[in-house]
C-alpha cells in the first residue's frame, strides 16, 4: 500500500468521524455555546426584549449592581436637648431611616440606590446590610444554602443505599428498583406530587404526623412558611435524585477487587476499617463524579421552585436560575437575565474546579 493510499484512508476516516459528530456539534453550538456567548455580550448592555429605547453598551454596570454589598452602621438617635437616646412608643431605641442614606444623600454617595437586605443588632448599634440587588443576593444565599446541604446529604444517603443493595441478600433487586424509580419520573410530576403531600390541610405528611402523635401534631404549612419552605424542597430533591447516585456508587463498589477485602479480613480488619482503608480509597474517582454532578444539579435548582413555591414565601426559596429566567423571560429584561446567567456560570465553574482540586489524587 502506497503512502498516498494510507493518507487517503486516514482522511476518509477523519471525514467520517466528523460527519458522525456533526449532529452533536451543531446542537451544542446552537443551544449551548452560541447562546452563552450572546448572553455574555448582552450582559454588558441595557437590552430589553420590548423597549422603545435603543440598546446601549453600559460596561460593567449590571455586574456592579448585582454584586455590590455594603454594610451601614446606624447609631441611636440622640435627643440634643437631653443627650439621651430617643425611644419610640414601645420604649425601644430609634435609629435614622435607611432611605435617608440611600436616596441621593450627597454625604453618602456610596449608598445611593442600594436596597436593604437584612439587619443585624448588637448592643445599641444596628448594622444594615445593603445590596445593589437585594433579591439577587438573597437568591444567591438560598442557592448556596441548598448546595451546601444537598451535596453531603444526597451523596451520603446514596452511598449508604449503595452499600446496602451491594450486599448479596434476597430481594436486593427489588430495593434497587424501588430506590431508582423516582429518577425516571419527571421533576415536574414529582414536584406536583410533593406539593400535594405538603398540603397543610389534606396533605399526607401532616396527616401521617398527626396519626403517629395521636392527634397532638398541629398541621404545618410546609411550603407557606419561610423557615420550612427550602428544607421541604431540599427533602423532595434528595428523594428524587438519590437513586441515580446510588447506582453510580454501586458501580464504583462493584469495581473494587474482592481480593482486597479478603486480604483485609486476613489481617483482622473490622467493618469500619474495611470501609476506611479499602472501600473509600477505591471510590475516589466515583466520589469526584458524584460530588460534581450533585453540585451542578443543585446550582441549577429551578423546576421545584417554579412548580411548588414560585420563589416564595417572602423570597425564601428564590434561586439564581429562577431569577435569571423570571427576569429574562417574564420581565423581558434580557440584560439582567444574561448578567445573572454569566455570574451563575462563573460561580458554578469555580465551585466545580475547587471540588476537583480538593478531591484530586495526591501523591504519596
């Protein structure tokens, strides 16, 4: 065979490979890469979907508004005649109004246009946390709260289930099927189902708790109370997604050589020692995959919130993705939605890289 024929065969294989990959490449370009590049560009403008004003370049103003957070310390109002603090009708200390600092006060230009996020009290002083976009900051905190809790809970519970179903016992295939069933259900269907379960009047959860407490339980509006809404969504999300990661952990467990456990048994290792020195090191690559996938799914929390709470009550369940979609589509503020999307992508990328770094395989 000549060199020319070899090159021709290689070029033919390369062409066939590109043709096979073309549909996936086109879809990625059309629905992922190009939209992200457009969002990145629109984040530096004031683009609105329906607006008589022309689109203008505004630089980093959108990012500055989203990410600006400043503390404002307030001291009690002092009566100049007596030199004592002024008290209200309830006998509490009074403080200057926040809007006196945030509404074009020339003495405090750094607070102009900021919104009140939260208030902290200690002693006689009051610290008000101001933000350029208080709703976005609250959404970011809600998202981080969800991620910090759901990653260890869902990952740990999935590992526990995988260890259970990995045992060669009778009926284990039934348990595998039961645990995995919620994964194949649509998240919208699951959210509607759990919204019915959480119903304060006729929901299964309140009725079950009333039954086991012999009527002493008082019904709770799980999705209508700020303190319980996000934990309720978290519980539902763990229930729906734990089966998938159980299967991933199970695949990792079954790839660990049996001879390692036999050697550990010969050395007199107990169950915990086998897990610590054999099972866990053997699951290193699986751990990285599970942590990254749970984290990315947690950052993308949207469907549960959209179906169950619409971001309420009092913005207790609003998330970054939810705000991006609401502003970009419902409010037609394309620039704001694009800015939030870029910030979200950057944050998720940083967290994923940090996870990968912390779980990397270290040299002895």
